[in-house]
């Protein structure tokens, strides 16, 4: 799961750079925020799915 989250983070960062929404100079700051957001979303979704199955 962590590998998929990291891949998604990378894809989003690359796309943002291509679109000009993110400067390569600020990637180190933004990547942490993007990764945390994706991780929280995925883990939160997994928690919700687990509760729904109970």
C-alpha cells in the first residue's frame, strides 16, 4: 500500500510540474504535503471500509 501511495504522489507531483502549478524548486516542500494528503485519504478510506464490513 505504501508503495502505491508513493507512486501516486510521484505522478501527481510530475503532473503539477508539467502543468506549471508546481515549481521544481519547491518540490521538496510540496511532496510531503501531497504524500500526507494521499496517505490520510487512503488510510481513512480503508478504515471506513473496515467499519462498513462489520
